[in-house]
């Protein structure tokens, strides 16, 4: 069992709500633990993916009415995770020990969130979610073979935008950053900076006009958060990221984008554009050594432009996060 209490007691995204239809099963992994997600026709449930009889994976079984049946010897478990039938000896009562470790699951922002411990921290709010003037697009899942903390830190690191994403939105012609603000709170931090972006209306990014934009980030969860992008022309875009900590060196990135100005891209073209941006991140982020995020600030070199990453590492250290860290 993972000892990291901050992550154990936080909610983590595992799937889109639509991925788990009534009567179906999903096999997932969270914080190094195998899980079975299933839908009993009324609600989603998540349990340890382990049958207490002979240790088979329950996700190999099936849903029957509002019960889950293990595929090995057919033991039937009710929604509380208690065995209610031994098919080979149906007259015998199941042993009291024949029950399964259950976990918390809930639906939020059209996603399924799971907590393996005692839920102590709320799912971060996403302002604008109910505002119909935004287009709403879900991007991902994007699996990464590295620490979930490395993937989040990459999202908080604007100095890489002009190089890794040159011409996609930022530009190497103007890589300088404008720092505006960094506020630390016990439950997280907020920061604001400015970058130069290329004008998306231009056909050629290498000569496109450049526009100053500001980004403001709000972080209250180790693996989920959001930012607002403000253009000087009043255009709005917000991104809400969610990283699933599968294992210490394996994770999945998802994000919602709400925006009101990129009408030149169809929904499909918009998602393909985000796929391309993330594919640019894969190469560099998965190449970072060590894969786990060093929380000792002496382990890597920190530049003035790393102030947000440094705030993230300090906050994780303060909260005793160890999963995916060294
Ligand atoms: S291992 Fe599940 S019923 Fe035997
Ligand atoms: Fe990036």
C-alpha cells in the first residue's frame, strides 16, 4: 500500500464517465494498485482488483444484475463487496472473510475520480465549467512513461513553451517571460506570467505577428489544476489538467479546454492540435533523468524562470509527497 497520505487522500481521475456504462467493467491502476471499476446499473463502483478466494483479477469477471461475479469460480459479490453466493455449494453461507476492499468513486466534470484513502481534499474547482459561451473540449488520455509529478511540473514551466512548442502557440523569436505574480498559500499557490504567442490567424508561424498574452495558474491539488489565458483582445481560454498517477514512473494526462475564440479549428482539428502539442512534450519529458522528481532543491539547477516549478517542489515537500518523487 502506498504510504503517501496526501495522494492517497486526494481524488484522482481514472476515466471519462462515458467509458463506464451500466453493466460494464474497466481495469485500471492507481498509485501502484490494480483496480476494477464497474457499474451496477445504478452507480459506478471501484474495488481492489483482487478476488479474496484465489487472488484472480475481478476485472476478468462480469456484472450480473447489481453484483460482480469473479470469472474463476463464480463467487458473487454484492455492491458492498461482500460475497453472497458460492456457486459450487449454493446452500453454504460464504465465509465472512470473503469480502473485497472497496474505494471511493465519484463523478465530476464528466470524469470518474477515485480516492484510495479517506477523502480529505476537494477536487479543484473549474470556474467557467457551466458557462455556455465557451466551447468545451476534452483532450487525452495521453500516457507518459515518467513520474506524474514530472508531467505536472512541465505544465507549470513556461520557459519551455517557445522551444518545445515553437510556432504552435509560443515562438522562439520572443522566448522572454514577464513574471507578474507568485502567491503561496498553505493549500496551494497561484501565479501569473506573460509570454509572446503567434497570431493563429496567420498562415506562416515563422513570420506571424506576435501577441503578448498572460497566463494565470491556480494550484490546489498535487496532480490537477487549471490556468486562464488572457489575450489583450479579450479572447479567453482556460485549461484544466488532470494527471492520473498510475505508478511512480507511469501516468496519464487529460485536460479540458474551455475557449471562445479559436473558431478557425473544428472540434476535431482542435483536438489534433492539442495531440500534436502533447506529442512535442513526450520527447523531452520522458527523456528527463531521473524519471522521479527530485524534491531536494540542490539536486538540479534552478533559474529565475523556474520559480513556479520551485514553488511546486517546495509545496510537495511540505505535504510529504513521496510517490513519483526522490
Ligand atoms: S478466485 Fe475468484 S472465485 Fe475463485
Ligand atoms: Fe509543453
